[in-house]
C-alpha cells in the first residue's frame, strides 16, 4: 500500500471511512475509482443502483437486470478490494417522468410499484440494505405527474415498513417545511421518520428542524466543516457518478477519505475530531441501518 497519512490514521484509529451514496458502473473506470478510494483509507460505500443502459427501464425484468448489475458490482468490489459495498435498490423516481409518455402514467406508476416490490424482496433476502433512491423529481413536473410520484413514494414507504429497512430519499433541497412534510407522510404510512435519509443534502438545518430524518450531506469542504459539530445522525456522500462523458461533473469517489485525511492532519477540532467522525461513519450507519461497520484491512 502506498504511503498516505490519511490511510495510516484511519488504520491507527480503526475508523471506517464511508461514502454513503455513490453510483458505479461494472467497468474498469469504476473499479479504478474504488481502488483509489481504498488506497486513501476508504472502507465502505453505499452503492445506489442506476440505469446502466441508455434507455429507461420499461418492465420489471429491466429493473431486475439493473438490480443484478448493482449486485454484480458489489461482488467485484469484494473480490478486488477490501472495500465493502452495500446495495441500495429502487426504481429512480425520475424514470417515471421519462417512461410515462411511452407507457402512459397509470402503467408507469404500476411499473414503479412492481419494481419497488422487487427491491423489497432483495432487502428481505439480505441482498440490499435499503430502498433508494425514492422520492420525487428535483425539477418542476405537471401536477398529475407530481401526484403519481407521491403515490409511488407512499408505496415505497409501505414496502420499507413491511421489510423493515431505511428509505433513501431523492428530493429537492429541503427546508424545515420539506422535512416536516416527508416525516408526516412517513408517519401516515406507518414508517418511522428515523429511517428516512435525505440524500444529497446541500444545506445544514439543525436537528430539531429535521423531524428525525437523517441528512446525507454532500462532502463539499465547507459543508463538512459546517456539519461536523452536529450531533447527528447524518452521513457524508459524494453522489459519485461514473460517467466518462462528464468528467468532474460530480465529486470524485476519493473525496471523503481525502477530506478525513486533511481534517486529521490539521486536527482543527483537537481531541474531539475522531469522536465527531464516528457520527457519520459508525453511529449513523448503526442507528439508521442497524449496520456495525468495521474496517477489513
Ligand atoms: Zn444518486
């Protein structure tokens, strides 16, 4: 292993370093990114599924093959690195917007429901740790599409409740009203707000305004520094997307271990820093997912 202060520190303190939301492809470019993540001290990745082909899925079988690709990526990572990846599966909410003109809105809603049921089966079998991404479009859509997305989200909450797993939410950036609305919707569906994760959180709201929902903050330097004193639970993520056509469009996969290495080097928070870092890397995975993350290297 190449010398790197971050790696050594993470090992010395036995601190897992976790990217809570990334997308990867089953190709060498993605594996190289995982290996860089590993070399810098990264230990765990929550791997969100995505459309791997150029077309939006139009059948449950399309979604099954998409989920199987995600699982295959996880197995390759386990074979080639010490990094542990956790699959997060669901039909992407924006798929509904894209497929509705082809299938009609009613069939598009049915398809999302069936794909959610299928993702729930993977969770039940221990093959995935959460349903995600679920939620709504992050851009304006016609009222009927918005209603359709809401009914799909309610279905996702019901599946999550039945198979007892967290939901990873794709939404617009949330203010206090946004957090309250989602927590209320979850309660109505019998789903605990404490198992909701707001993925791609770009602004920090104090815990009392989050209604028990855990934010997963984008690991931008200023945001990481801002959220470190927060008592949690919260996560850090890159939302890395391995897309050769858009290099540098998102944060690199090695961002989180790099940030941690820099923080440990500067040790700006003194003795309390390691304790702060256990919030996103140990406590939040335990509280929200029931996962006990340990380094394997
Ligand atoms: Zn994502």
